[in-house]
């Protein structure tokens, strides 16, 4: 039996002919699909990723979009080593190859310096104070040693030759100087008049006289809004007492200025205002 007769006149031939036709249709569909995928994915066509590290975001965006790529910020960090607002890391990296239309993910340096509130470091060891500051992103540039009743405890924190009060905000990455106690000295000093002064003002004056702030108590618990209103109304030892360098002076504070009076040695009350 001839092949043409087999295909046209037998049932088996009918099945074979239809299978062949289906196979042809499948092959044509696969060819079309592969051609479309090649065009869609731009197979074999790659773009060299430009180096945008160190650029500001807008100029980096122009650079990558002119190459048919996109840019997306995924994180930010802070470093004093590079300009604020510039790109510090990119993925894919520069000079690698990528498809048209793909996204470059970047990390930028923060556009503003983060502000860190200074913790209260007074009367803790200088090593603990340094570790605490380091964990917050603040550096210890130097140490200054002054007489103190207790050795190696922090007496004061200074920046640009001024006292930095607890809670005051400093730039992340900035540096401070720790004033550390070196034990009592041998020289005698006269206790200054502290009544009427605010706490930080009194602390700074004591340090300038090589004395140490001891306990300080409020007649009423202050709130953050009223803390700056309190002044010293009593001190121990009293003003004019001669003591050894490094000794403590205790302070008592009130926002009632009528309590802030100086008691003279003869027992008469004398307004210091």
C-alpha cells in the first residue's frame, strides 16, 4: 500500500497525519516564543554599569538613566569621610554588566548630621565613659586631669573649651575632652560663693578652683521644663572655707530665689543679690 493511500484511507494514517500537523504547530509556537523572549530580555545585549559612588543622588540619577538604567535608594548611613548626601555604595558595582532597564540600588550618606544627646557621665570611670560615648558615635579626643577626692572618675565633659551639660545634643562623630579626677592634691583652696548660681555654672566654677561637685539635692523634684529655674541656696562647705584641692562641695537647689541667701560667719543673713 502506498504511503499516500495509507495516510488518506486508513484510520491509523489519519492519526499520524494529525500528530504531524500538531508537531509542526508546536515547533512554530516554540520558535515564535523563543524569538519573543530573546527580544524581551535583550539576550546578549548588556550595559556597563557606570561608577556613581561619590556622586550626589540627582547627578547619579541622570548618569544611570542616560544608560537605560534606574536608581533606587535602599538605605542611608553617616560618615564624616565623604560629603553629605553622596552615594557611598552601589549594587551592581561599577563596570559590571546589566540588562537594559534594570535598577541600581544605592546607599547614600545622610544629608544631615545626626544629633546625639550627651548622657550624664559624671562620677563614672573614664573607661566606662569612653565606651559609652563610642557606642553613641562620639569620640574622646583627649583627657585632662584635675584634683579630685576620687581617682579616675569623670568630673566634666568639655568641647571647644566649654562644659557640655548632660542632655545637650552633639553632632555624631564629633569629639569631646573628658576631665578626669587624679586624686586629692596638696594645695589648699578657698571654697567659692555658689549661692544664686545654676547647677552647671556652679559645677564649672568648682572645677576651675580644682574642687569637685559632691551631692546636689533639690527641695522639689524638677521637671525638664523647670530644671533651668533652680539655683543654689545652700552649700557645704560654706563660701570662704579653706579645703584641700579635689575635695567635694555639696549643693542644695531651689527655684525659690528667696531661699538663696548667704549665711555670713557671724550668723547674720545677707542677701547675695
